[in-house]
């Protein structure tokens, strides 16, 4: 379902709809198809304007381009960008122009996102920045978030699996991991690295020998660096 403040339509010689332009605020609702998995949610997008092209034979939507303040929502998963392009044949949505994707546990930025609406998979390419929010610990206080930088990320929503690759650097509190790749299994609360992993841990040094707490001796921070083939 497509709604807008105004529609402009172009028809071919046989009076079949070729293109549809929406202006003055547009919104699209994608209802789950008959072959969608049980529990699938409706997907909603909005933007300042859009342009849709249609198949002349079937009059089905072939592609939709939305520009200006684009927003996407599917349950607790949301995204924003300057523009988005939807391809009906592949059921993919490409976000460009400072795109951002997030849910209740993870926030991610990249230069470009491709959402596969059939498989619930999202791929981010270029200057990936992710934050995995910490869960509540003792006393109900949330733990420190885990931040990740990479060249590329692939997130599978159904399996709660996230794969990072290319100059990966992740840190949680004072612990840092650098590797060629990093896999995050959110359901299992587990991470594993690719090849040539380097981890750094910052630990406070012991008090100066012979000094008492009353002397005001200060603790230093010393890094402990570990290199290995893999990390689990």
C-alpha cells in the first residue's frame, strides 16, 4: 500500500501504469506474503518523495526509490537514510546517504546497507561502526557496551548472528580485540575471531612496594598484549 500527499502517474499507449511519483510525504506498507514464515511482521517505510516503476504486463511493482528523510520500521528493527531503493525481484532494500540501522540490542552505521527482506539479513559496507548494548548485570545496571569497527558486516536477524570482516577492532571496557574477522553469536553470548588475532587488556598495577594507602601512591595502567591464531 502506497500513500502520499499527491500522486503523479504516467501511462503507456495501452493505458497501463508505467511510473508513479509520490510527493508531499509518502508512506509504503509491505504486508507479509503468503509464503512468509509464521510471525512475520509488516514493514513500513516513509520519505519525502518516491518514484515507483511497474511491469507493463502484470502491473506489479518492479522498483521503488524513496528520497528525503527515509525511515524504515519492522517491529523493533528500524533504519534511517537519505535515500533507499527497493528491488521487487530480489526483495532487497539498499540504503545510502548516512544510513543507520538499529534494534533493541545493536546500533550500526555504514556507508551503505543492503537489507534482504526475504532472509532477514542486513549487509553493511564501508566504515562500519557498531555498538552492541550491554545487558543488565548485578544490581540491574547495564554492563559496558561492545563497540566494533570494520570494513563490512553481515547480520542475520533470525539466528542472531553477526559477522564482521576487514580491519576489525572491537573493545569492551578495557579489553580490545583486533583481527581480520570477528563473529558474534548474540544468543549464545559468544564471540570468535578470524586469523591473526591480537588482544589487549589494561590492568591497574599493584601499589608501589612499601607504600601504604595513606601515602597516596597512584596506580598505573599497564597493557597486557596477547597474540594468537584464533580467539574464542
